[in-house]
């Protein structure tokens, strides 16, 4: 009987012990994960974009220049001889200070002379940290060449 009583009290203390301990015996609750804040652009939140869609052979399909802001999406589209090419460019603060992240989503739809329909879709996110032109995309697909300039024409500050 005594052994049964000891076993029962041991079982209850192990099973119910965590419910009756004081907060002094507990570990601190885990801290929340850190919040990732995008680095600010040294250019501010507005800039000028020079964007060209390039055909598979490298010939320009369409060239557009426009002003954009962080968080904004711009669509550039070209219809020509049974072909529609569209790029959506979304601009946001980059991971590194002074950089702008650009997400490009390209859709290229073609109908050839025999009536065959073809569609190519691709997307990529790249960071532009200066005003040098970037060309994005595979050589066998429509590519995008773009560059960013500060809105006021000033060069970005040295990093």
C-alpha cells in the first residue's frame, strides 16, 4: 500500500508539476523573430526608368522611359505582327542600402503564319545599385534591359 501511494504521488508530481510551478522556475518565453526592414534607397523613393524589351535576336521590340516610385508597378506592352509582349515591373527597396529591387514578369504570346500559338512566361527579381543598364532573361527568350536614374538627375551618394 505504501509503495502504491509513493508511486501515485510520484506520477502526479511528474504529470501535474508543470501546472503548479511558479514563474520563477520557468524559462523566459521565446522572443519574436526579428522584423526585416528594407534598406532605404539612397535615391529616395522616386526614380526614372529606361526599359527596353529585346527580341530573341537582341533587336529592340519596344523602348519606354517613365518615372516610377517604390511600391509601384508599371506595365510595358507591345503588339506587333501577331505578337504581344508584356512586362510588369514592380519596384521596391532592395536588400542592400542604396539598391532598388525590381521584379520583372514577362509574358510573350505569338501566333505564327500557320496559326500556331506559343506563349513564354518568366519572372525574375534583380537589384540595381547604380545606374548601369541590366539585361535580364535567357538568350532564347524575350529579354528586358533596364536602368534606373535618380529622379532629380543626381547620382546616388557613395556607399
